[in-house]
């Protein structure tokens, strides 16, 4: 799938929902809980995936998950039990930017 900015993706194995904030130029495989994520607005089916217990570490509401090497960033709008991954690699939570000194 080639994600696009603003696209809403949903997990097929749990309640996780994300919005694409930054999208890579190439095609990638986005998964949650070991199963492919779908765009319900584009006719994807929900609830038909099979979860992999190794990928059930959870997502956090309001956190951004990013892979800077690919140029991918996702915002979690609904938390769930599955972990987000791109092309088989776990997507880490994006760290906060340090604030400038106020001296």
C-alpha cells in the first residue's frame, strides 16, 4: 500500500486507528498486531485479520509513531492491543522535541 497524508487506517485485529501524518514515496506494508491495516473508507474490511501474539504490545492514544528513514509518521487516534510495524520492523514512538533554553 502507498499511504497518503490524511488517510485513516484501522487495524483488523484490534481497535487501533491511526492517521497518516507523513507518507513515504514508496509502497510499504503497514501492520498492527501482525495483520495488515486497512482503509475502511476505501472499502477495506475490518475484523478479518489474525493477530500474532508476538506483535500484541499495544499502541498509545495521541502518540506519534515514526520511521524517519522512510519518511513515515502515524498519529494514533484510537489505542489498541497491537503494535504498529512497517515492512516487518516495529515502529517506535516518536520522541518529543526538546524545548529551547529560556535563559
